């Protein structure tokens, strides 16, 4: 099928049906006959979603009247067409011709003239329209209104840098296995020899960004577990947990297992690591990841907010709560978040986060420590959850994080999206004093 038509279908499934890109893109990639065309489909989908609020504004200016709801897929095709003209180096005549042809592939031959007129209109009026788009905050920053408002409120001095970072393509960051490479230098040399231009991450010797983006299987030693793909901010969780051999550790929201694997690489000799997730299906991903890395732990499927369903009654020395969240810190990697999240999701998520934190606290041994983490950039899911928890739990106190990364908050530390080219993450550490 025509690549632009496939892209429009994918983008529309996200925009109109609220489905995630991770769910709808793989089957579409499977429909692309020539493997060399797959990266373009991927780029069309990611790029169009990244800029969708601006592209929708531009399409609105170029259409004489709004499209009917049943033609939403056609609307998505216009965004795909505009994205190519604005952001890709494909010759304009080819981009227009392919997009016009896609209308036919989508079963709307009547719309070929409309698509042609909109795209040609953009070629003529692009400069003027882009000037006007910059006067509209949603189009200018390519973010939904509600999210701009929240970011402005939470980050009055930083929100513009945050939205700009959300609109940039992220680096591909790797975690070198300490088990295989107690000294990461030799692995960095292998990356360089493979032409992958390794860029070490400050203060994180086993984290490295590479350029260009590589297919994971082509990374040196990937199949043997020498390396994993994980953003540098996510690589801080296992370090902050400070687990030690002999301890019992709970990774409470573990799938797909990036942080689980890192804890195991960092601390051989744990008494037990329990990787819990509410989704049995997603736990399968943890198993696959651990198998590749030659690692093992106890996998448990259950609701972290209801330990009575899965806890054996033995307390944990360390708990990592990488809580379900809005993912507003990782929009640069998941641009579909801009369309999928709704303002009402945030208080709902904050309630879930508080419920899980409260339910897990009794499972922590006195003298133990819990790390609360999210990939959210919003205070309501981060410091506000932890502050409210501390206010109602006399046996919990913060263990401050002394670090060079991120920003100190009333409790915990926040890395904003793009800060030192890391994903947006929040971390807070809570300890339970040892019994006298
Ligand atoms: C942010 S992801 C975790 C990422 C993971 N820690 C990693 O580093 O690969 C959140 C996970 O929480 C799980 N989850 C959501 N609600 C949960 C609950 N009530 N109990 C346990 N797991 C839950 C989701 O299925 C999802 O896999």
C-alpha cells in the first residue's frame, strides 16, 4: 500500500481512536513490502504526530470548509502531506504526487483534487501561514492548550525550553552492561569502530548516546546482552535505589523491565528481586528482555495497589515504584502522548500514584528505602504526590538526592525533558527509619 496512505491510517488511529503509536505502527510496518521503505513510514508517523497541533492548524487555514467526521483519515493524510513539505527533504513535487495518490489508496478518489489543492496552496502561501501560525500558541508550540497551560504553571521559567525539547527528535541512548563491561571504555571503542559516534553522558559512565540511530540488533554484542537501549534519565533509577547484595527488592511497576534489568546488572547477589506488573502480557516482555541479558528474577503479576493479592508477607529492603503516569516527560520519544492524554487524566493518575505508594509503604522493612519515579513533567504527579504522602505518613522521611542532574524540588528532583539531552523524569527517595 502507498506509504502516505499507511501513515494517514496510523495517524488517524491515534488521533481519532485514541490508540497508541506503539500499538498501531508495528502492524502497518508489516504491510510495507520493501524493508528499505519502513524508516520513511516510521518518520512520517512520528513526525506528523510530533507536529500535529500545528499541521492541523495549517490544514484548517487551507481548507474551504472543515472535513466531515467520516473523512478524518483524509484529514490525517493532509497532515502527513504538510509534514513532508515542511520537514522532510523529499522533493516537493514527489511528496505532493504521492500524497494525492494516497487519497485514491484510501478509497477516496474524489478527494485527489482536494489534497492537491491544499498542498499546492501550502506551497504558495506557506511563509505567510507559518507567520500567522506563530501567533497562535497551540500552533506555535505544537502542543495542546491544556498541556501548555499546565507546563506554564509548573515551569514558568522553563516551559518554552520544555516544549521545544518535546518537539525535537531524541538521541538513541544505550546502557552498557556492567556485568559484561566493568570498564565501559572498550565497548565505547567498539561503538566508534562501528561508526556510531558514541557520546558519553556526563556523570553516567555506562550511559552513551549514539549517532546515527542504529537498528538494535546491529549494536555490538546486543544479542549477547552486552548493551540495552535506555534513556540516561531512566538509568538513574537503579543507581538511586542503592540496593546491596543479600537484599530483597521489589520493582513494583516493572514492565517492560528496563529498570529491572539494570538493578540486576548493578547488584549481583540480591536475595531476591520481585518484578511486579499488573499486566501479565507486559510481564512477558520483562522475561524476553531478561532472557536476552542472561538475567533472572521472580516475575509476579498483580496490582501494586492491592498487595494482598500477591505479597508473601516478607518485607522488602528496597522498593522501586516507577509509577504509571502521563508520560509527559517522554513526549519527544512518544509524540502520540500529545493527542492521547486528556486534562482529566492527570488527577486520575495522581490518585492511582498515591494509592500505589500508600499500599506499598507497609511492605518496606524499617531501615529500607523506596524510590518513587515517574516520566512525567507535571508537579501534580510528582512532588505533590510525595508531599501529600509525607504529610500523612509519620514513619516516612525524604532521603534527599545529592546530584548534579535535574532541578531540586520541594521534595525530590526533576529532570525536565531535554535537560542535558535526557528524558523528563522525577525521582524522590523515601526512607523508613529503622526500629529502635
Ligand atoms: C512506566 S511503566 C514502567 C516501566 C518500567 N519500570 C521500565 O523501566 O521498563 C509503568 C508500568 O506500570 C504497570 N502498572 C500500571 N498500573 C499498575 C498497578 N496498579 N500495579 C502494577 N503495575 C501497574 C503498567 O502495566 C506498566 O508496565
